[in-house]
């Protein structure tokens, strides 16, 4: 029997405040301008950095795009999107036969990594949950938006 490789997927969200990136879980202020919420998402697989704070953008919009991508992957459909305000491209390429998802980021260069489907979905849904919960707390203008996104997340992992 083949030994299963341990895959480590880490997904973190940061809010940009005065040129500093604060982990969203540690953010305690209130966001008043709900139109321009700057931040970054970090995606690391086995110490391979696919996304970092170098690819910052409007994080609430980006997480919304990613949620659309998770819905596509859940249907075994490829997904690709550009970041809301930059030329960074993020793609998810599921492989049903292999039960994996390839994450591809094309920014200054292209980087990619393959991860088991279940681990990908669990980590991404958990990170999205953390993000949208906190966003609803710190930005009252987006509390309904956040609640709507949170309601869609359990459908992706409770099937």
C-alpha cells in the first residue's frame, strides 16, 4: 500500500492598514469605507507560496470571487478569475479522476501546486468562514453581504 503524502495547505487573510498587513483575526477597528477594503490572501502549500501580501487587492471582492471558484470546483469545473483591481490571475483546476485541485497563480510569474480535493475545499471554506465572519463584525455596511456568503459555505463541505 502506497504511503499517503501529507499535504499542508495554509490560507490566511490580511487587511491592509497604513501600509501594514494585519491578520484578519487580529483586526479590532471598524471599517467605514466598504467600497475599498484593501488586503491580501496568502495561500501556501507545503511551504510553496502561491499567493502572498505582494498580491494585495480589494479583499472582500476577491473572497467573493474565490467563493464562486469554490462553487465551480465543487461541481468539478475549472475556474479562473482576475483580481478585482490588478492583473493577477487565480485559477482552480479540479481533476475528478485524481481527486485533486491544481491552484495556479499568474502574477509576475506563474506558480502552481496540486492538492487533494478534500483538503483544498476544507481549508478554503474554513478560511472563507473566518474572513466573512470577521468582515461582518468590523464592517457594518457589509454585514448582510457577509451573512449571505456565510450561508453558502456549509453547502460546499456538508454533502
